[in-house]
């Protein structure tokens, strides 16, 4: 069944609201642990939470939490004293030669389940832009096949959505789904799928030459997003496909695509122009 973009957007939960609830829950736990009760959401509280409650977290994470809380608060007190947090740089996308090399590495794995899993990671990452946790959770039943092959893969983790798979990975994903065993697309063997480094550990132990390209879920996702930026895909479509809330979040990927907007203002302007 074909869906219009408007119908699709109505089916997808409000990802911004989900993120706001998660951030507010973290702030609530911090205030409870510090004996603060339920203080007003003012600048000083936000800065205390970011500085103390998020100790040890990545600067990009602190910046995201602060940004969400500032948007929820009408107060400006203390914002001038805040420490700027830099965003995490995006992983470098794979060049065409690296993708061909990774395909050869996947096919050369001595164990069948490793071959299957490496190919699934490439198809779900480069072809559909899934995050590591989404790759781990992907099931064979999530692959939607039409008369012309794979149309999309359904993602049902933190940002539920349906993603059209970029060629040539659609045909590969269809084959993996049809010929696999069990319910999982990636790593059909018994595994603890809640383990945060599950995909990284799998990639680390792939058999390959020392100087060969290294398979990485983050680089696969970056390749998907950068491919779309380079192809001039409407930003609203790309945001939905990648499960990204804010267009400004695309800037770190756009750094790898010279023809794409190179500032947050330029990304906002392009999104507004495309939405007219």
C-alpha cells in the first residue's frame, strides 16, 4: 500500500515530544537525588543539571539536553554564563571503493552467520541508515517487499518509521530476509541484544586484512545520510527517513558533502523553501 508523505507523518509519533519527556525525566531524577523537590525550570537549575547531573556525558549530549530545557523554559537567567558544548562530529561516509571492499569482506567471512550478519549490517546501515540499536532490533518481518523488490524496512525502536532502502541494498535485503533463519536480520545466533556494544564487537572480530576498510554502523549510517544530501533529497524526507528531529542536526553530516548547506541557518532556509 502506497502512503502519501502526509499520511506517513501522521503515523509517526512526535519524536520531539518523546525526547522532551526523556530529558525532563532525567532532570526530575537529578532534582530528587539532590533534594531540590520540584524547582521552577530556570537557567540556574538547567545549568546545575547539565554541569552536575550529566557529569561524564559527551559534550554533544550536554548541549542537546540544555537546548531542550531552554526551549521548554521561558527564563533566560544564567544562560550567558553557560559553557558552550561542541557537537560530536559525524562519522566519515564510505567512499565507493570502500563499500565494494566491505562487501568483499562480508562475503569472505568463514562462517555463514557472520557473512549473513555483515551483509545485513551493510544493507540496513548504508541502505536504510539505521542506528546500531535499530540494526540489532531489525527482524525479517520488518522488510516490506513489493512487486519490484524491497520497498522499505520498518523501524520500531526509539524513532518508529518506515525507510525506503536505497539501491543496490534493497535486493540484498530481500535476499537476506528470504533466506535467513530465525526472526532477526542481524546476528541470527543467540545473543544479548541489550548490550550497548553489540554491533561494535561484531565488527571488531570480522576477518579482514589489516589495511582493509573497517565496518562501522556509524559510518554506514553517515553514508546513507550523506548520499541523500548529495542527491538533493528534500530535507523533510531525509529527516523522517533518518529519524532525526531537528534539521540543524544534519550539519555535521553536511560537512562531508560540499554541495550541501554548510550552516544551520542555510539548512533551515533550505527546509523552509522546500516546504513551500
